[in-house]
C-alpha cells in the first residue's frame, strides 16, 4: 500500500474577502471552514486570526475559540497557528506555550530563515520589509517545539531555509514530527513580489536533491497560484510527497472554497493511485508526539 498523501489546508492567511469572498475570517467561519476541509479530505488545517498585535495568551485564546468548536466534532483534528507578530512586524512565539497547555496543539511552527517581502510597482519589487528570522531565532522556535513536545511545520520560502533545517537536523535539534513545506512562488508571490523558486518541475527537483536522504516528510505549495492546476500537486504525489494548498496562497482568476481545493487534491491522489491520509494517519506519517492532556 502506498503511503497516504497528507493534504494540508492553509485556509486564510492575509487573504481578504475582496479577493475571495469564501475566505474565512471570523471565529465561526474559521471553525466551519476547517470542518469542511476535514470532511473533504484534509488532514491538517492551518490558519491566522484577526486580532492584530496582542500578547501571547490573548492570541492563544483567539485560536482556541475556533479550535474548541472544531474538536467538538473532530477530536482527531490537527490544527496549528501562524506566528504571533509584534507591533513592528517582528515574529513572536509567545502563544505557543498556552496553546500547548490547552492540549489541542500538536504541531508547532518555524519559519527558518529571512526573506524580502514586498509589492511590485511598475514591474519592480519594492518595499523595506524583511521577514527576519536569525539562526538564533530558529533555534528558539525549534526549542519551543521540543520543550512542549510538539511536531514542527517548517515553511521553506527560499533554498537557504531548507539548508538551515538540514543543519539543525544533522545536529539532532529538530523536534520529533518535523515536516517541510516547499513554497514555490509565482511572479506575484505572497504580496505581489516574487521570492524563492518558481513552481516548476526543475525547481521541485532542486529542493528534492537537498532533502534526499534526510527522511523529512515534505509537501509542495504554490504561492500566488494553484498547486493542482499547475501540475505541481501531481509531481509531488508521484514523487512520494504531500500537498499544501488553500486560500492563504491560492491565486488565479477563480474564487474556490478551501473545501473545493481539498477535493481537487483528493481527486489527484485517486487518479495517481495514492490514498489520502486521515489526521491520525498523517500524525503517524509525520511522527508527531502523542497528544498531551490539557494542563492547568
């Protein structure tokens, strides 16, 4: 039996209702959308909350309001947050401990590197914002996951991010349950300017050359495009990988729901002869630590 494909749905990010009216923004919308994605075949759901810059305990409660609604119907649900950004856009992780203490978080996160993010004006990338994660920051992010017995979702914006992850792995410092998400970006990228490698077979092959021999599970994602219609999902499925999709990154001239995108990936898995992972099967594939009881 082939290994099942993990489908992860990143359901909102910074996508607005103006861009896609189906994107979930409120607590109730997020919970309903997550449940629809799990029903459609997703194993993992990732999302943002719209609280702005707040202390970690406040951010944690913002996530938990939605998660409690989800796990009431899907106790097996795998859910994880984004970074808790500070007032100047600096990444913070002060929400991880209270989320771990809730017993509802099994997957932490790390963005293991730095990248320019901006917009395109007259064809030229512009902007002064650098999404900055130093090597010391990365070490802190990974230590949080180890300390709280969480797996870790590793977002790979640029090849250097992956090389950093591999260095931490070789040093024995990756938490159990690590998985890399290979972000292949269109010319529009995340906010209108490109970064990293493009969504091509050659680019995917370059990442797979790096990850070869590491035993790290990996998923492919297309930032600013469509992972299924671009053919990148099929390439990942054929090569033993997994699929990351959703309205956080989806671009194009249509406005699908997250559940529709999941369904399209499920159809690709069936076409290519690989089963689709349930949340429990995904946890086994990734090697997530066991779910912990809530702590007071």
